[in-house]
């Protein structure tokens, strides 16, 4: 066998492990078991490997890895050039290194990057981490650290790419999940952010750290505010959702009460202002979002005597649209 025989043997063991796992996890049906057994036996005999040797298989795959996760990293790195980066040193190389094991030079660059991060010199940190990644492209720590630097520079798309490669390289590296959650949230993908934080909590075990749970709950609150539906999802770490507001469903404020203040909803009809037009006002949108996230706000709003006094001036009239700008100039309303 060629001089790279040991590597070929490891690859053969990884392939056998992947085929067997594909039957066990349901990727392939049980009806395919006989065919898989024939294939794995042929591979084992041809490459002179023993798939029952757990130590040899673990050595071939590395800690917590499998052939699919290894190939996922390769796919993310394959053909990656300077696209999306400011210079060549900020991009992963076109061909991944054979091992993610750090070396002294790469560790030195990582240390320089960490110092630059402490000094808030984020571009220098990116450059240093990139040099470390050039030497060991699949090292999840270097990728995750560079993701943090990109996030600090508000380059969230690049942060997301690095964090995704980091979790593909090591799904148990929780910092990478946290940085992926942050990047996705900053890019407006609240549901994806929530999923990333949930994966991080699962990897941390024991309910997750306070920071990871806070990230998850923040993302979940955004999903709910945007009308996302995750009621069927089991929540292992608690929900950011408060008790429903009176008269509303799922925390949605009771707009019928607000309508009655402005003369709408009554038998006389026609007094309700145009809610769609009201929501065009950014201050009203913010107020609505606050009411959705704070179930007590509607009650406080309805009991505010100043607001009721202002509402009475147009509640019994012709149903005209209140002057939102004038309302917001009132100190008591603005404070709310």
C-alpha cells in the first residue's frame, strides 16, 4: 500500500462507520442492511481494517466527529476564495488542511488576535485569526474567534459564515453556537438565531449557561413579536413569553379596549381610527411592540387619566384620526 496507507485505513474505517450509522439512524431503511453489510465487509477486507476496533475507529474520526460532519466542513471550505472578504488573508484557503490540530505558529497568531480583540483593534484581530486559519482551516476556535471579530466590526454575514464552519467542525464547541446565534440575529434571522442558541444549550447540557439562555430567549421573543409560530416546540430552558394580556391571545394586547377609548367598537360604529394608518407612525409601532412584549402595559395605558382625557376629545366626534404627533409631544404620553 502507498506511503499514505494509515490515512487510507482511517478513511476506510470512517466510510464503514458512516454506512453503518446510516442504517442505525434511519437514513437508510433496514431493508438495506444486507447490502450495507456486504459493502462494509468488502471495504474492511480490501483495506485490511477491523471496524469492530473502537479505538481505531475513534482515532480515524476524532472526538465527536463522523464522516458526514467532516465532509460538511470540506464543502464549506471548498473553493472558498476572497469573496466577501476585504483581502486574501481574511479568507479561508481553497483546500482544507488534513487536521484541525493547532500548531505553535497558529497558536501564536491566535494569541496575537486575542490581544488585538482586547485592544478593540478588530481588523488586526481578523488578520491574525486569518493567518491561524490559513495554517489549520478547520480549527473551530480560530473560526469562532474570527466570527467574534467580524461581529464586532458589524460584518455579520462574514461572522455567520465563520461560525457555521466552526460548528460544522465541532458541534460541541458552544462558543461557536453562541456567535452563530448572534450573527443570525443581527442579520434578521430570529428563528435561525433561536435554533443556534438552542443547539448551544444542548451542547452545554445542564440547561445551558445564563448567556446562552438569554440569547435564546431574546431570539424567541423576536420570533413571537414577528408572528412566528413555535408553540409546538418543546422549550427546555423556559420561555420569554409572559402571561396573555386580558382579552388578547398569546400576549397580544387587547386592541378592542384601545378602540373603545377612541370611540370605536360601539353600536354607533364608525368611530374607530384607521389602525393601519396609525401603524405607519414609527412611535405607534414601537408602542405596539412594547405592548406585545409587556402584558401589563395595556392595563397601565388604559388606566392613564391623561390618555383618557385626550381620547375623550375625539372619541365621541366623527371618528377622526387622532393627531399622533401631538399626542407624543405630551410628556406623560412620551414617557410611557
